[in-house]
């Protein structure tokens, strides 16, 4: 006797009328396959709704949750800054209203030591004369401090005098271009090792620019015919020009020396001439014979 196969019946029935609306009979295998297919269909539909709709933003640590947290953090910081600014401005206006209120009652002498609310940093009051004088004095004292990093960069860099037997004018001590007076027939030398980056004529003389280590750059103006050219390697104390043409009515010639560090102009006397040249004349007329 054969064993009967199991069958499953799925039906829809109207309970109020006791009438069957729809029914379907499945075998055991078909029933389980249909159940798995329906389950997979519902799972796929749920994933589609979560990934393709704004519902994904409701998931913890999902979607744009990290970006939303960043935006909330930025908004909280902005609100806190606005609250702080509001409180500071309110204190300022309260103090101003107290100072401008001429009808306020006379304060008690026992409260004379009471402190007013602090004013904001950007007060509307102008600087007092004493403050302006102080600022002027500080500006004058820092007038010659063009770069605090240049002396550090100059450590280990040996500077040589730009000419042999030359004299620097006293008026050039605190000038960006020092004026040198050299004996007749004397050329100009490089103040340090480096490379010539430019060399060009200017009227009846020449100008030479040399790049040195540690960001230093020197320029020599009103010099004679160059003995080097652009790209030449030069060394400290090396002669780079022929003697310049002497000034009219004088047996000596003059030229200028400038010094920079990383684009900032320096006073050459603080780096070169203070160590190498000591005989400075009182005037330009004291030239060597």
C-alpha cells in the first residue's frame, strides 16, 4: 500500500459569509519553496526601502550619520560663539547706559570700590596720548630690527670685506646700502661663497648680484667691468670686478653694497663691516691718498 503524499492548502475565506474566496493546494516541496521565495522577496523589499529611501538616515551609524554629527557639532559651536558675543555686547551696552544715565541716583560712597563689568576688547574708545607716545617709542626702538632670524642664519657663514683697504662712510652705519670708498685701482670682492645670479650694465658702471648660502643675497652697484658672469661660482674674498672709474676730482672710487636674507633687506654694517672694517672717516672727503 503506497504512502500518501502530504499536501498543504492555502485558502482565503470570508468569515462573515462562511464563503471560500480563494484556495491553493501545494505539495510539501512546493510549499517550502514558495515560503522561502516569499521570505526572500520580503527581505529584498525591506533592503530596497532602507537603502534607496531616506529611511537609511534613521539607522544607527548608517548613511550620513557621521556627516550629520559633524554638522550638529558645528552648529553647536556657532550657537555657543553667538551666545558669548551676545553676553559681551550686553555687558558693554549696560555699562554705556549706566555711564550716560544722568538721572541715576547718586551712588553710595561705600560702593565706590565696586568693579564695573568688563568691556570687550574692541572698545570704541580711541588711544590716549600716553598710549600713542608709548607705541611711537616702541616703533622707534624696533626700527632697525628688520629680521630676528637673520643673525641666526648668519651663524657659521664667514663674511669678507668687499674691497681691500676700503673705507665705509659713517652715514652708512644704519642704511640698507652702505657706501664704500676704495683706493684707485682696487676692485670689488665677493663677501661670501655663492653663485652669480645676475650681472648687467647700469649707465657707466655695472651691477652684480650674488646668491649666498642660508638665504643671503648681496648686490654690488657702481662697480667696474665684471670678472665673472651669470652662473659663475665665486668664493669669499674672490675679486669679481675690475677697478671702477674714479669720481671726478678724486683719486678713489665709490660703490654700494646691499644685503638681503630671504627677501628681507638688512643693514650690511651689522653683518660685514662691523667685524672687518674699523677705520671709518668722519666725512666723505676723507678719502685715502
